[in-house]
C-alpha cells in the first residue's frame, strides 16, 4: 500500500476571500426615534383596554370608539353581563386587514369571530401588528341584537 504524501502540498489558503463586504452591505440603521423613552416595548406597540360591560340594561364596549396605531395590542376585558366576544365584520375592516387579524385572534369560532368569554375578568387579546390603517367595526355575537358594537381606528 502506498501512502500519498502529496496531500500536504495541496492545502488551499482560504483566508484571503472574506472581509470585504461592507461596501454593498445594505445594513441601514433601524429608524430609532431619538426620543424613544427608556423601557418602551421592543415591538413598539402600546396596549389598550376595552371593557365589555352591562350597564343598566345596555351591553357595551367601553370605550366604544378607540384609536390605536398598527402594532398596538387591545385587551378586551369581560367585566359584566357576559359572555361576550369580539367579532369583526369582514366587510367593515380595511382591505388587507383580514389576514393579519385572523392570525392575531386566538380560538376563533369562525373567521374573525373571537371565542365567547365566560370567565369573569377574562381577557381576549388582539394584536394589530401588520394591520392596515382604517376603521375596524366589530360586535359582540351574543349581544349584537342589543346593540353591542364598537369601532377601532388604526392610524
Ligand atoms: Cu356582549
């Protein structure tokens, strides 16, 4: 058997290849507002609260109108008079909003229809990450006939 000792002469030096990337590297620095408050959530979203309540004889979302930004989160609280839920009208949300909403809504009973909240103080969280600007109208399935509906505006 012959041992080929030529191998050692064939080492290829690779070191010269790397290290010249910066010219076409498109690493623009992310837009960081200089005034960003310390401790702001990394995702950039604020959290809003909407209570679902029975007041006297009227079922309502409180507040019934709310303006948020894309990336914000809305927590819907089952305060009184439940069960309540959050159902978006598919024809009363901005174009392109259905997909991000469906992705953001857990346990949908039907597309854009959140689960019934029966537990006191249960919270249903909807993230508006990737949500287009515009108006989002929604209602409570058990109480729609009683006028329980509301509107969110993403700006
Ligand atoms: Cu309700």
